[in-house]
């Protein structure tokens, strides 16, 4: 890269004069190479935020990979949990709908997953 | 009677993102986002906590830096990064996601147009002919070839094909009254005479050499040469170029789809025979399935970082060239429309010419 030996010779383009992708890429590539060469001698204001975001993206990718098999993982680790859930579900069944005196079809318990807004 | 205000307050949530994406969206976006960050297209301060938002912010800035605003002045459509070549309904998307095992390994850069931009070029060709006899055909050849890099162009050649097909079944009487006959008759002599003999390279050299006297003609030449320079080295990335090896299942997908819709309509004058043929064809576009997008470039996410960056760079270079080239084309189209409007005004002012508002004076953009 031409820019390695002459930092500052290739300034960032002004916002109104926009570089092509190739230019953007080459500017970034020059900066990366410069920062690798002089990592011990100069501060890199952009290095830490970039690393942090790269890590956050890596984390969201990992979370995505894990999430895609979370049910299978839970089932593998604790198959009894599903049995317990089933028993509890059946125990609450009588409470879901109105019993004696109530109108048919009225729910006492909301369906699973419903978010009820607090009323003041 | 005015009721008392209800004692209800709405909570204000701070630091909450406006949009949340499913885990299917975040994974591929994270892989692409890392590549865009390495290439400098996304910046650290684009990060808001979501990989999809991160990619979107970088991509939006990239598009506006490459002239998307100018392009939008003429073309209605979109350039998007998506996981599917066709638009899916919510139900279809849920079904695809339910059947999917693991994270998708492809994203696509897709470009498409909602409507064909009207380019009534007759008055412009007449103006160019005043400068040089070959200038209209050279201008037409270079303009259409460069538009073809980014979109399907509907012009007199498509209209001729459509007209020939329908004329086969017409009687002599019907032919006499038919619009189809006019397609051939309305082709300007300057185009008809030289279009088959003038090669692209010669046409481009002519544009570089000829110095027209009028400023509008010079401006047209300048924008066209700019357009040509931005698009150099690029070819039309139509979906048919994606191989089965590259994206398994693509052939079946494409065989169920219709040919892509035109991004522009080049007529001599509005409401001429080309326009009539286009209207007839447009009525049936998309009837037998979704239309293929005009531009589709795959991004393979399951590659080592260096190779992925190369591919993303290549795809974004294509997007940049497309936007810059179309931004120059938009300036040409605006000039062409101005010249057409001038032609309309001049002809209405002629004594004896009926100055009635006709459909030709109304441009539906």
C-alpha cells in the first residue's frame, strides 16, 4: 500500500466528495496495515470501538447458533422438565375456564404468552 | 359535554430499539456485518445492538454516498440485501423458516424497479442530429447498452417483436387499422438507417470526438460518458447467471418465475406505438408467478473471512457502479424529458395547431 510510508498523505474524503467502494476499501486497508505496523507506538482511537463491535457481532452470531437448537438442548439435558410441565398444565386446566356460576367460554387465566397491560 | 381526562399514563422506554428481528435474521446479518466492518462500509458507531440495524445503517450510507438520491429522482424501486430472491408473504416466510435447518448460508443483493421510467427520446434525437448525422444513433446505442447493465430496457425492438407476433393473425383490413404497423413506421430514419451497422465501440468513440454546438447536447454527451465510465467492467447481474452449483435449487425457483419487469420504457414520443405495445405486455406481467428481480448477486456466508470479504467487496462494487451509473442516467433522463416538454410547448404554439390538453402532455411517473 502506498499509504503505509506516508500517514496523512491520503486524508479521509470530505462528505461531499464521496469515494467509490474501492476507494473506501483501500483507505480502510491502508489504515489497518498502518495500525498493525505501529501498534506499539501509537494510540488507535478507532481500534477499540471496532473490536468491541466485532465482538458484539460475534456474540450475536453465537447466540443465534445456540438459539437455533435451544429446545433440543433443553430436552437433552432435562427430559423430566417436559413431563413436569405437562402435569402442571393439566392441573391448571380446570382453572382456565369458568366453573359453576360463570358464563361458558369466559377465561379465568389468560392464554400462555399473553402480556396484560397494567391498569391504573 | 366534555368528559374528564382518563387517569392513564404511557410509559416512556429509553434505550429500546425500534425494531427487533428474529434469530433467523440476526445470524446472517452478523456475518455480513463483520465483513462490512472489516471493509469500512459499516462503522463502529453504526452499532445499536442489532446486527440487522448495523448492516442497514452501513448499507444506507453506502447507497446515499453513491448517488441513490439522484437515482430515486427517476427510478422507483429498491436495492436491498435479502435472504430471498422473491418477496414472500408472512405465511410463506414462516413456512420457509420452520423448514430451515440451522442458519442460512446465502444472502442476496437484489435490485428491482416498481415501474418503468418513461424516456420519450424523439425530441432529443432530433436535437442531436443537428450536431452530427450519426450522433442520434451513437447516443441511443451507448445509452441503451449501459442501461441494460442494470435493468431490462423496453424499446422499439421489444415493441417490434410484440407487434410481429400479433400481426401474424390479423387480416389486411385489421392490419391497416392496427397500431402494430406503426411500430416500424415510427422508427426515426436516423436510427433505422444506422442501428444495425454502428458498433458499440464506434458509437462510444463518436461521442468522445464530436463536440456539439448547443450546451444541452454537450451536457447529454458528458453525462452519458460519465454513465459509461461508471459501468465499465460490469455486466448485467441477472438472476439467470446464478448457477445451481452456487445456489442449490435456484433453477427450479427461476423456472417458476416470470421474466423480469422493465426498468425503463424508451419511446419516441409519449403514447406512441411503442407505448401501446408496452401497455399491452405490462397488463400480463407477473400473472403466471412472481417476476424475477432485475439484479441479483449472491453472497456466500459460509466462507473464510478473507474470501467472504472479497465477495462482499465485489458485490458492493457492483452496487456502487450501478448507483453511480444510474445517477448519471437520471440526469440524462431529466434532460430528455425537458427537451420533450420543450417540443410539446413549441408545437402547441404553432398557429393553427389545436392547443388541447392531450394524454401526451401528462406524464405518469
